[in-house]
C-alpha cells in the first residue's frame, strides 16, 4: 500500500466536525477518484425551526465544496444572517446560528427526508448541488442522538449542551440513543477499505457515535487503522475536548490519552511534532495544525506514507 | 347599525390578497377592538421548499403589521433574498420569490402545523409574533386547493398558474378541491356579525373559495352584506382578474359584472367614482383606489356609513 496515485489505497475516513473535515480536505486533494469515502457522525443531528440539521455532515460537505470559513468551525464563509435576525425580532429560537445560505441546505435536506429519501440519499443530493463528488456517508440513516449526562444529572441533547449551554455543564457521561444500525453503504465501504483513518475529531462525541454502531469495531480491528490526534501539546485545537477528557477520564488531555482510548483499533497513530510517546504501535510525528489547505495536504501525504509503511 | 365607535357594528371581512388586505387595513384603523374579524382565503396555500405557504393570510397579516410594501402585492417591505439566491445557485426551485424575513413566517407556520397546531392556531401565533391583534382567521383548517383548469385542459395548482406561468394560460374554469369545511371560528364570527364586507379581491380565486365552503352562503344571505368592487373603470387594480372575467364570462370586465356575480348575497355595493349602475340594491360611489393608508381609511368610513344607511 502506498500513496502513489496509480495504485492508491482505498481509504475510509471517519470524521466529525471541523478537525475531521480539514483532514478529509487534505485526503481529498491527494487521493484519486473512488479512493476516498467519508463516514460522518450524525449523533449531533437535531431538529431546529422544524428542519433536520446535520452539523457534521454539513461541515464536511462545505469544507469539500470550498465553502467553509477558514477560522470558524461551522457554516458557510461570508454567509448572511437575515433569517436569523427575523427569528430574533419575533422572539423565536435564535441560539443556533443558521446563515441564510446554510439554511437552504437544511430546507433541501428536510424536504428530501419528508419525501421519503434516506439521509444517505438526501446527503448525496445536497453534495450534488454543491458539486462535491466524494461520497459523504452519514454513519446511519436512523437517528442516533448523542446525549450529554451532566454531573448534576441533567440529560442534554448534544447541541443544547454544546451551543446553547456553551459546553459549560460538566460532563458525567456520553450516551448514544436510537438503533445502533450503520447503513449498508458504510459497512460496504469499510469492508472494501485498504485503510481506515480516524480523523482528529472528538473521540467521545464525534468518533464515539460511529464506533458505537453494530459491526464497526470488528471491521476496524481487521483493517489497517490509523488515527490522528485531536490533542496537540495537551490541548484541543477546537471545541470542548480538553475539558471533556478531564471530566470523563479524570486526567489531563494528551495525545497518549487519545491513543489509549482507541488502543484496540490502532495500527498507527499520528501526533503533533513533539508529542510522540512510546506505544505498542508506530507513532508518527507531523504538523497536525492544519488550518490551511497546504498544511492539510502535507499531513494527508505524511499519513498515507506512514500507513503504507506499516506492513 | 352605524360607524360610531361607541356603538360599532361587528364586522367580518372576507379577504384574499392585496386588495382585500388594503381595505382590511382601513377597517382596522376605524373599527374598535373586537369589532373586526378577517376571514381569509386559503385556496392559494401550497407547499414550497417543504414549507406551508399561505399567501393571502400573509398579505393580510403583513399589511396589518405595517410590513407590506406599498407597491408590491406580496412579501415584506425591504426584505432581502439571500436564501432565494442560494436556491438559484444550487438549481433548486426559485420561481416563488421568498424573502429572508418572509421565510421565517413559513418556517414557524410549518413547525407549528407539524407540531399539531391547526392553521387557525398557527396563524394566531404568527400574528402574535408580529403584534397583530386583530383576529385573522383562515377560512378552513383543511386544505382546499384552488385548481385552474386551462382552455387546453391542463389542471394547474393556483400558484403554478399565477406565479410560475405568470397567469398566461387561458382559464376554462376554477375548481375548489378538498373538504368544503369552514372552521367553527369562521362560522361563529359570521353568525355574530352585524355586517359582512366582501373585500375588493378576485371573486373567482380569492372570495370564491370562501363562498364555496358549506354554510357560508346561507349566513351571508341573512346578514347585511356589502361588497367593494375589485374592478375600476373596467380594469382590475391588481392581478389577473380582468382577463379571467373575459375568459370565464365571455364579457368585458366591469363593476356591474362583479355585482352580478355576487347578486344573491348583496345588500349594497361600492364602486369607484363614475362606475355606478342601477341595481336592485343601493350602489355607493367612492374612491376605491386605496394604495395609501389615508385613502383606505376614507373608504372604510364611507363603507361603514353606507352600510349603516342600508336599514
């Protein structure tokens, strides 16, 4: 297995939001057509303004469409917020910041679902409308909502906790509801993969929901699987991961902590330069701060070369 | 019965889109609280982008909220069209011009209906959000779609004909589908009315759907009923009414033609200055071109005085 385009591995990337989307963007740049499938967390999905919203699917889709903001981890670059302003004016829910262009995604998705499309099919249509050609697969066509159980015993829907409550309530545990049924397309993509990449996404609330589905872990144990650390010098690049690790594990955040979390699945692990540790599998140091397209491509190439060297 | 505020008649206005909304606006200015209920056509309602859209309810509501454009017969003054531009960009339906602020109305209505509210209740919530205090009642809580049967035999949903096809296909006949069931609130309002006003709306596609409901015509025959002509000097102020009269009746448009259409219901009729004709009921001449608030108020006062003089 190597990263040569003429004989590229078939890669399946497991991704959540912005960190995952950025690595996927790098892989998208270096892998030929048909050599990359992205499986995306839908545990964050929720209904808002009566619309079905899939935050992680959208982040990955917008990133591959070249529409994602470089800094902000959600929505479309340069979007306006006129509908949201009207919601505020009328006293309707305005805590989830839906942009005007972004809103069309949720309208089209909701209409497709109401018309009987699976989430997989609705996602393919949305990608088509944005000229995204890579297959982006929701992990499941059934709702599998992530619930945050707080230290004070409240059960909060994930977006309520993350966005409305600004991830402030301490996390006691994370639960995955609904049927643990991945789609046939996800299982098929994983079965025919030469390499599974676990993207630098939150292991509890982004990758965890995917791994919680029936049949996923057994396939990953058989396949060459490489993860990229979402922790860099003891801190998460984005989002509430550092404090979640402290609250859930009672330990400070570290790349090694992430590797321990995935240890039964890993054949290799990629950490930021200076974060290496000794493990039962090879650990690669690379720049994992991948805000720019250039850095994403460098990491994707390094990752594929590393994976190719593992056998 | 008279227009004195201390002893105002209880008025029910039957209204369609912009012409009806403008007269309602005048009545709203001169009638005290609890003395005006507006019953609105829902035959134009349709589903677009997966949302329930009620064009006539919205026109009346926006007009009473002071949000309607003075010239244009739909939407909100100064609205932006960023979501629509995104629909165009993605190749989604963009023939119905939904503004960004307007869109919030359809989102909130659709969510309320999906949550089990009746259209009557959803409308009351929307009015509350825009601080419109007058009761605006949809004629029915059940779909009662207006269909245009064209001379070439096509059956077109009303908005398809009016907006998408720009009212170009010749009209053979107008049909009202779905159950002919008014709401209990509509029947109750009409039963307790001292005066029914048929607003200057299209008699075939705005007032016709209301009159097609079971029990409405018998009440109107018992109640003092006054109509305002939507035809002025042989032409419709707005919309496709002139050509519809020619196509449906084989006659040129005239105020008298409208009176003939309603003749079994009328106790009085208001026409534009110079349009009077002799009839079996009194005919009042007044300025019925009511684009400005001032003109609306003048017509409303004249109408109420006229109605008060009929007995």
